[in-house]
């Protein structure tokens, strides 16, 4: 059976190694609570290190400081988990818990029983709270990773609170924390496994978010969050093949913001960006789940309507023109108009570029008709 000091030293080393690895990998690119995560690991390593020190009368406050550091580590974990889900916990409460434990360590210097009760209760509740942000606010993350992390936090909380209950009801039967008794060794082995699996799960969760964001940046326009031209064209190719097999109709709308260069010149580029973002929101609110929308060029947008003919596409174009006409954008109240070109796929058409070119031609014809005073969509 391993000595307790050895177990504690292993816990401290594991926490320190995790902190070094996270810092080395992320360094100046830390985000989503990774800074708080590194701080939590370092505080945890320091706390376990203090507990692992041999008993020395000249260092009587060492275990007490270790308890405060472990509580501060749990607070940092809570902050990290809330930052990951882009929420803000009560920072005053996070600071109060280690401060309260410090006060109990000072006030109850002569009562190990009371200090141990307070430490296990507070830290156990903190560990349980660590799982709450992921359970409540991280529904868009992989359920397996969330499960591993939450299980690690909750299992550590259960072990800590179980020690609190044993101290509360059977104080005389609880062995000394510094002896290699089965209850101590079992608790530290569970804490060791929780530390490894919990922090590995957190690392994989951050990695998964980075991968998803990289995929989004590769397929989405950063300003409007719509599909970019390359990904949209690829999806249009796929839809054309699918609709050809089913002999179904598919219609494309090419939409341009009128005189966008003049708008930028009059109101500035920031106003132009606001116009693009607002129009992208109008598109998102007007489309069905199966419709595709993307930014085709600087001020042109492309919409693909599966299972829709010319009449349905024209009705959508009119609704968009009405929505744009009734909206103003930004502090300057910028008003703008749009022109729409419509192209329906042909039975033998399988090339997105050809369909988009016909939509672009229809858009130019619409603008030409507008200049001639005829209006409408093409």
C-alpha cells in the first residue's frame, strides 16, 4: 500500500505537469477560461505539495495553508468552467470560500475536527459546483466529454463529502489522514483518477471547440456568418445532383445590395459592415431549414431554395425587399435597397458555377431594368 505522502506527491506532480503542458501548448493564445484552468492546476499542485510535507512542529500552519490553496484551486476551476461556457459566476463568492476556510483555520486552530469538517464540506460543494456550468450551459459540446468531466468533478465531490459525513457522525473511527489506511489510500486513488480523467477531458473539450471553430472559419464568412463562396458552391453542386436524381425543382436567388460602394463612401466602411450584417440577419430570419444562404462577393448574396420554383423564389425576394425597405441601420439610420436575380435549375444541370452565372446574369438584368425605370425582379 502506497504511503499517503507518496500519493499526495503524485497528485501534486500530475497537477503541475498538466499546468505546464497547457501553458506550453496555448501560451499566448489562452481563451475560454484556460488561464483560470492553469491557475487552478498550479494552486492544486501547491496545496497537495504542502500536505505531502512531513509533520514539523515549526511548520504547523502548512496543512492549513494547503486547505486554503485547494479551496482557491476549486474556485479557479469554477471560474474556468464558467468562462468556457461564456458565463460569469459571482467572483465575490469565489473569493469568499477560500477566505472563509482561512478564517476557520485561524479561529479553530486547536480543533482539528472542526477544521476538517469545514474544509471537506466547503471543498466538496465547490467540486460539485464545478460540474454545473457544463451540465447547464454546454449543450452544444460532445456529451461524452461533458460526461467524463462532470463525472470526475462529482466523484471527487462525493468522496470529499463522504469524508465530511464520516467526520461528522463517526469522528473517532476515522483514521489519521497521514496514515496509509485503506480509506485514505482509496480516497487519494480516486482523486488521482479524477484529476487525470477530468483534466484530460477538459483538454479534449477545448481541442474540440478549436476544431469546430476552425471548420467554421473555413466554411463561413467571418463578417456575416453565412456560408462563404467556396462552401456554398460545393453545397449547390451536391444539391443539384440530388435534385437531378429526384427530378425536383431547385431555384437560386442572386441578391445584390444596390450602390454599396457609394454607401461606403457616404457613411464609411463600418456602416457598410453593419448593413451587410443586418441583411445577413434578415436572410436568416426569412429562410427555411433546408435553404442555403451565402455571401457570394463583397455585396452580393446567394440563396439556394430546394423544392421551390420561380413563384416561391419571387415571393421570397419580395418579402426581403419589403423587410429591407422598412429597416434602417446603425446610428446614422442608413437606408439601402436590394436587387434580385432568379435562376431555376434545368433538368440536366449539375454544375453550380453555371447556375450561379445564370443567377448573376439575371441580377444584372434586374439592375438594368431598374435603371430603365421598369423595376421588378428577373
